[in-house]
């Protein structure tokens, strides 16, 4: 393979990167003091059933109860700190707004 082809493959590889804070309250800070920076490298091919299972699984991120109970606060927080929007927090938001959203998947 040519070097530009390898660079293009790296550029088009999809990853899900998120920061999992050690304490739930740190999610509400612009700078997190401690946590784990996770990167999930997605496969270029896969099965639909596996994708559905991934979409419904429980979040790795623990959010403060005040945000989970008031999902509109989560939506507002994403306007201030868009870097906090990731698949896990989006799943928490979807579960709060539409509790049965994953049942049809």
C-alpha cells in the first residue's frame, strides 16, 4: 500500500473517545481533576445485532442524580461543554426522555 493510503485509512477510522471521571460530580466541571480517558476503536464491519446491543448497554459514566432526574440540565450543560456529549451521556439522556427507546431496537 502507498503511504497516502495508510494515512487515509487512519483518517477514516471511527473512534469513540470519552472521559470517565472518578467522581460523578466532576462531570459538571470544565476541567476534570481525575478520571480515565477511554478510546473505543470501532470495527469497520460488524453485525446489526451487535450494534443494537451496544446502543442499549448501560452507561459507564455515573452522572449526578440531579442531572439524571432533570435531563434538560444535561442538554443545557452540553451547550456550555460540548466535549461532555458522548455515546454514554447521550444514552442517559435518551433513557430519561424516552424510557422505552431501546425496546424497538
